C-alpha cells in the first residue's frame, strides 16, 4: 500500500515510519524541515517538505504523491503551545482532508486524544460524550469531525504517551515538573499508552473500520497510584498526599474496542512500562 504519514518526524511518526517500511508498504512522510527530510529518507520514507497550514502547497504535495492512505500524526506540542496545536488540529486537519479528497484518497487514520470524555468513575467507551468545556475540545472536535467526512476515517483516541521522546521521559516536561514538586498527589484519572504501542496501533488501524477507537493501556490510574511509581522510576521524591477525601477528576478509559479489534499492547500497564523509562 502507498501510505503518506503526515507528521512523520513526531513522537509517533518516527516510530511508525520504520514499522510501515518493514511491513512492505511504500511510505512517504511530511516535515517542514529539509534537515528532518534527510532523516526521513534514511528511515526509508520519501520526504514531502510541506507545511500543512499552507493549503495550496499541501494539495499539490498530496496530489503529486498519490497515496492510498494518509496517517495523520500531526501535533504542535514540542513547545507545549496549546493554541498552535488547536490551530493545527482544526485548520491543518481540514487542509489535509481537503487535499486527500482532491487526490482521491479514501482512507485517513488520525491521532486524537482519549482524555476528553465527560468526568466520571466508570470506564469511558467511544460512545460516551466528549466534554465541550475541556480546553482541547474545539481543536479535537474539529479534527474528528473533519476525519469523519472521509469515505473511511479512523480516529485513534490516544492516552497519555510515555516512553522515549515524550513529556514523561526522564528528560521530559512532566519529569521536570515532578522533580520541581509541581505535581499533586490527587485522585485524578490518567490513561497511559507507551509510544511504541501507539505506533503499532496506527499500523493495525489500516484494517480497522471507520470510527473512533480508544488506544490506552489496560490500567487507568489515579495520580495517587501512578505518581509514586513514576517518581521511583525517574529517581524523584514522591510528593506529599493532599486532600485525601477529594472527589476524583477526569475519567478512566476503556480499551475494550481496540482489544476486540486485535490490538495487543506490548506494555499492558504503565506499572511495567515506567520501569523501562
Ligand atoms: N497523546 C499524548 O500524550 C501526546 C500526543 C502528542 C504529543 N504529545 C507530547 O508532545 C511532545 C511533542 O510531540 P511530537 O514529538 O509529536 O512533536 P511535535 O512538534 O508536536 O510534532 C509532531 C509532528 O507534527 C509535524 N508538524 C507540526 N506542525 C506542522 C505543520 N504546520 N505542518 C506540517 N507538519 C507539522 C512535525 O513535523 P516537523 O516539525 O518535522 O515539520 C512532526 O512531524 C511529545 O513529547 C509528546 O509526549 C503527547
């Protein structure tokens, strides 16, 4: 299959390209940088140097490349610039969907997030409503709505990435926050996924039906549980517990659908995965 990875140099894209090449696909990938284009070439992908916010240039690049499938792994989070990321999700995805349709591409698999469900203590499935008051909602809903207009659009609602090159890596932004004592030991839910498992899910999604799929590990965790394990893994002091009787916030996420579709994460729990950070 001819597969174009939009965001081929990002945390997931970097892992996804070699998996697709190894599986025998003809792979191309986008980046805005000539330097990273060379790295892409070295990993076996044809680089397309293009900014997805430039609709015209993107349309030409996709038409020239003529892929069968586009895997959208674009984010703009390296500098934790959430406004830029919202714009990329909304405008960038719209441009990508338009370019795909103009080039006759039918399938798009796109990166979304799993932590947008309305709060509660039962595990959220893909049928549960998203919270319109959550800050990432405008960008995420625009992304998901645009992908749903493709003849075949699959949305991967990823949990929090951990592993090399992520915010949770020992040199990442969350590790820094934990070491600075800025993370609270409170009953807030997080569902994690190792970045290698996230990339593997994108490969498997080539065979999945249209719709949203939560891609998280088997063990949603309260911060009171995961932070001490994480602190031990990165050698940071465990913060003191506060507000022991506070209500939990956020929502545990179910991966039952991804499991039924055949996705088998290498790291079924962050408990194992943190040990290998
Ligand atoms: N679910 C999660 O927890 C989650 C999801 C995403 C990211 N993150 C965190 O965010 C951090 C940074 O993410 P990241 O490494 O994926 O990097 P990133 O800087 O957010 O970039 C991701 C990809 O998007 C591309 N991109 C961004 N803007 C673009 C544009 N206008 N046009 C074309 N391509 C564009 C980048 O390409 P070029 O820069 O090469 O042009 C890159 O390939 C990571 O540490 C990760 O932990 C977390």
